[in-house]
C-alpha cells in the first residue's frame, strides 16, 4: 500500500535541552505518527537543526492548524520553522545552454518519477535542444542573447519563469550568470552545477587547464546560486580519481558523469525538503 502524505518540519534554533522532546510531544499530543526524525548540532555556532516527518493520516489537526499548534514550542525555543507537505508538487524549470548531459539526465529522472515536481518548460539561450524537450512533452523557450542588449534576455527569462509559475530553477549547465534580480526572486531555489576545480582553473576550458597541471582528482559541485558567483551554499559534491593515462576527453567524460549524478542528488534532496540553509552552509539530511 502506498504511504499517505506527510508533513515535513524543518527547524533551526539555539541548541538547548528539551528540544527534541518538546517537538515530539506536540506531534504526539495530536495523534501524529513520526516516521523520520533527524537532528544535527553545529557546535561552533551552537545551532540546532532538525527535520521531522510525520503522517497526516490520524492527525487531529488540519494542515492549516499545524503551525499554530507548534507555535508555543517555536516561540519558547526561538525556532525558525519551515513546514512543508510531501504531496506538494513544485513547478521546476530547467535552464540549459549547449551541453545537454545534465538536461537529459534530469528529464529522464522526471519521466521515471524520481523527481517530485512538474517540469513545464526548458529554457535556453540556444535552439539546440528544442526537439529533445518536446519529445518529453515539455515546452521549450528559446531566449537568445542580444549582444547589444544582453540585459533584455534576462528580463525575458524572468518573465518566462513567472508565466510558467515556476517554484524551483535548475541550471542544468546554463552558461549564463544570473543577476541579483533573478536570484532574489528565487531565494535558495536556484540550483547550479559546475566542476569542483574552483577556485582553481576558473574561466574557459577548465578540464584542459586541469590536464595541463596533471590533476589526480576531478569533481562536481551542486549549490544554491547567490549574488556571489559560484560561492553559494553547497548541497552535494563528488569526486573521481584520474591519472596520467587520462586525456582531456577522458576528464570531460568523467566530469560529465559526476555532474549528472551530483545534480540529480541535489535536486532530489531539495524536492524532498532535506536541506536547511544557514549562512553560506547547508545541513543536508540524507
């Protein structure tokens, strides 16, 4: 039997005794059944983080009443609270430029039901992947960049995101820098993927630069985009060993595999409400 919908509660507050018991007591007092509970303490900052998932079936509260029932505990412990529901289906836009590997991996995951989201549109500054998107039954918005007026392309991008009522933006190898205006419209909801050579080998042809230096590791990083380029809170990373036997093409191929995997994990964790952002860091509950 398929499990019923659940509520997911993400909490952040100063660490102190009684936190776990107080939250659990409120849920239990309303006949809620906790199915997952994870917590973490950042000793350096003295912050407590918790993810609690509990069944809605049997709960004697309406969804709209849950936050109110938790309010005394939230106020008592000075908590930041984020309440989500597992059957909420966000609308996700995929942004891509010329390299399609992350795009098609995300579309395949979505088609197989691995991504709990609607994907109404793929947006690109190139025409290359229009047929591929439409093969998945998804709209394709081609937004070329005018060299004489590049800012107009981002205005069109933001208009498209609003028109499709997008909740989450995934930069699946979208090789344009998003302005603070776009970032501000989707705080902690723009997920980017790039190589893990940063801060080394910045700019064009990073794998060629890495090959020239004889690196022994390559990797990929998925993070939330912020106003500071490539320095947003990291959601997921991975690496692969390489050797002197690997040519540039081998590094690129292995890097693409990592990018697909890392981006897939990051998007999945975001959609399942497993990520808490604080400062420029994240707590990710697997």
